[in-house]
């Protein structure tokens, strides 16, 4: 198992690098953020559980952390992927090997310890319970029980844990480059009193993520985008440059058109 070896320098670099990549490949990165979410109680750890539909998933976690939260970011990445890109351990990533039961249990224990660690900042775990990339509209969603297992371990120690649904969707709208939509839902406070077991929590997260994804899809289809703020705006694509150039030519031609002859008496 690969553990976190956090570095402030790497974290800052990765935030810069992520913005650079989004500007290059997307027309915009839009975020829907409930205004009360950044005001979560810092002493209560939080798990952000996300759908997993794109290669880009995870890149935006650092950007959102910088913009909206004061948190120690942790993120679980599959062992083969983290073996290839070990620098992610420098920004808060650690690995899970689902093919090895003992190793997977050690990862769940480690995740709980990260969330329970003493810190002036809120401890936050970003996790993709699907465990693999699947189409954004695939239904039903099937989540592994690992997220619920981490929640169970945390509740046994603290009695409180925030759960936050986060979904992503990429769409082409009126530009050559796609738009990336991220949507956060209000935090759900999980306690010992409303704990119903691993299967119940896993089912709750599956259903919550499905309804969340369907809601975002409807908003995009209906072009109801007022709730999504643009946090990264991409460089102009070729079609926009051509449109701007043609508009400039039309304006110049109008300005250079000579006026007709005047007549006077």
C-alpha cells in the first residue's frame, strides 16, 4: 500500500497544473456549490463521494479545495494507477488494491486514521465508490462497500461524519471545446443514531448519486446554468477566434464605408 507523503510545493504545483490543463482542454469549468457547504464544522471529518465517468476525475479536487474549503485533502487511487503516478502521494493520495482483501482492509483502516488525525483543518477524503470509470448515464450505479466501511470506522471513534455527494458531467454546448460541470449537494451529517449498517449506507449513496446526476443532466439539457459559477475559463477555441475575427472585419468594413454625397440648397 502506498501512503500519503504530502508536500506543500507539490500541492501548489498541482493546483497550477490542473488549472493549466483545464484551460487548455475545456471551454470552462463550472461549479455548483451550496453556499452553506464551505461552512461545515471543521472538527467533523467529511467524505466527498463522487461518480467516476472520466479520466479527469480527481484533477478538480485540488482546485475545489483551494477555492471553497480549508481542508487536508486525501484521495484514494487504485494501486496500479498510483504505482504509475506516485507523485500523487505528494498531494494526498494513497492506494487501494481491491484484488487483495488484507491490503484493502489496511487501506480502509488507514483512510479512517487520516480522517481522524488531529488538525486545525478539516480532514476530507475524496473517493470514487464505483472503483472504475463507467459511462455517466449508466444505471443502476453499483458502489463498493469500502466507503461505508470507512464511515463505520470513523463513527466508532468520533460519532459524527459529513457525507457530500459530488458529481461531474462533461458536455459540448455552444463551443468547440467541452464544458465540465461539477455539482456539490449539501452535507449529510451521519451519526451513530442514524447509522443503519454498511449495505444501507452504500445503497443511500448509490441512490443519492443517481438522482444527483439526473438533476445535473436535466439542468444542462434545459440550459438552466445560473447555479453554476465559472471557476476556470479556457483559452479561446478556433471557432471563437474565427467568429471574433469575422466580427472585427465587419466592424472595420462598416467604419471604412464612405458616406454618400451630400446635397444642399
